[in-house]
């Protein structure tokens, strides 16, 4: 994941705090590795204080979207039941307060934390 | 303005209340006048009869509230239907959850159940039809309620409309009178019958990719076959596809049930169960039936990884049943 890409996501998380940010992850998956190129704002997304959502029927048909990133207003970056039930794509990125590189975590569809590096 | 008999007690209560208010205002002014005229060193201040005023006001309020006592559901149906149609609803309640006794010169209809809301409906319906407001008894040993209506007219009506409604003789009652009604009263009767004896049960089903919630609604458990067939005819006339099942342990009885989501949805669109009717047993005991039905229908098509996450989703749906869940269904929602 590029540093400037991550910073863009985190900046938006800070912007909507205390509400939760939600973004689509654009990138490439190669085997068991994924490369994140961009974060996209989903159309008609809703940023709530306990949730964030967007209508799936408005999602573009874009195979380069490999997951969803969102923020938690607390310092807990573990995925909730809702997060896992609504898992989309190959990975999920969760940023916790205070939204810096150390409070970001990535998960696979099983809810298992996966390593990521910022380059 | 036309005033029918049902409005008289309420108007009387309102008149009492207005009278008390006028009296209070008049008393206040007259005391004030006396105080001004007699204001002097030797003036005696009259004792203000606050007690009498308060007694009148509180009496009027109590009378007014007692006389305007009515279930909101019955208030609504009484506005829409005439007495004949209300009798259809009454018949539905008695056939499904009540019994009739008329031995030894006593004429009594009893209504049993664990839903206080339905007893309020029964009580208010009795008042609307026969001008008798039976009280609701709570039986702590059984955790249920009972409502006894001592009314000869009511008993004779039920015996005429459904001669078999007699718990002691074990005859089979009939709801033909309901089936003869028009669509709207059949719809309301189905709601009442389902509220008294119907049930909703979300259950988990293992699928290839996890667990999903299936919804089933049903009516009765050991209903006499003939009455069950009539229930089925009533349901079919309202586009509810309820299938008849029988339990081998109880011969000559049957019950209706469906897994069909469209039928469940149709029932919900009809108005669902009467408000505040609760699920009696199982995991969702105590929850409102409509909320459980809405929640299980809303998450019906979703696949969950674990049974507990499916249960949690139903629970969340029940808690948030005031929201229109279907509007949120086509969304990816993260918490």
C-alpha cells in the first residue's frame, strides 16, 4: 500500500470523525498478495456514528475493486460481526482512532488479520 | 351532528371535565373579587375550597378516562366496520381462543391466552358490541389471562353463528360467518385469528456457504380438521398459501404452516399480527410477533458464517424493527 494512498484514506477518516468513513479499495490481487493502488468513495454512501454503508446496486462493475475500507470511531480496529457479515471482496481495511498508520489493520474474509506494508 | 350510542359515555365524560374546569375558573375569580373587596385590617379571608375543586376535576378525569377506555385496535376497526362485521371478529376470537358456557341459566364466554393486548381487544370488542366491559383476570399459576363475558346476547349470537362452539361437548366450531364477509373483514379476521392462535418461527438452515434464516408462520397446533380446512379457505381467499400438516400424536387434528416468503410478506402487508402480540416460547419469547416476522423476513436471503451471527442479526433486526429494514438490505453496512 502506498503511503500517500493510505494517508488519503486516513485524512478522510479524520475528516468524518466521529462518524465512520467507508471507501472502496482498488488494487490488484496476485496469489496471496494484494497491492492497493487507490481508495474510492462509494456512490451514495452514508456515514453514521455507529455504522457506515452504501447501496450495493450503485456500485460500479469494476473488477479492480478488491475490498472495502472503513474507520472505527474507537481505538479498536478489530472487525465487528456486521463487518464480517458484510465482507466484500478479498480484504478489509479498518482504521481506528486516531487514524495513523499504526492503527490501521487489514483482514481477510475469515476475519484473520493479515500483514500489510506501507511503501 | 349525529351521535351514536358509543359516543354518549365519552361526551358525558367530556361534559363533566368541562363543567369542572368552568367551576374552577369561576371559583378563582369570585374568591379574587371577595379578597379585593374585603382587603382590610379586619378582613377575613374565606377558605378556598381547593379540595372540592380538585375532587371534581379528578373525578371527571377518572370518569372520562374510564368511559373512553377502548383498545386502539378496536377503536380503529369500529370506525371501519359495522356491527355485523365486528361480530365476525368477535366470532373469530371466540372460536380460536375462547369457549362458551350456557348451562344452569348462566351465559358466559371465556377468552384465554397469554397476550394482554388480545384480552384488551376482546374486552373492548365486547363493549363495542354488547355494552359490557369484562375485566381481565391474570392467573399467575399459568402466567396467562382470562376474560369472562357474562352476556346472554353474546352467547346466543355465538351459538347461532357457530353452533359447535361449546368446549364441554367437544363439537367443532365453524367460521363460515367470517367466510361470508367481504375481503376487508376477512383480512381483519385473519389477523385476529393469527394473533390468537398463530405463530412465527425463524429457524436456521444450513446452506452450502453457511447459515441462512428461514421464516415460517403457522396457525394452531391441534385444530379440529374441519375448522382447519375453513382456516385454510380463509387464508387462500387472502392469497396466503398455508399448507395443512398433521401431527400423528393427535388424531383428527391439523395445523397450518408455510415457509413461503411471499405468503409471510403478504401477511405482513395485510397488517400482520395485532400490535403487541408476543412470541410465547423459544429463543424469541417475549418479542413482538410482528417485529420477529419483519426481522426474519428482512434477513432471509443473507448467508451467515456462523449460527450465532445469524441469531445476532435476527436480534438486531427485532430491536430495529421500527426501521424499514428492506431499505437497508441492498447495502453493505459496516459497523
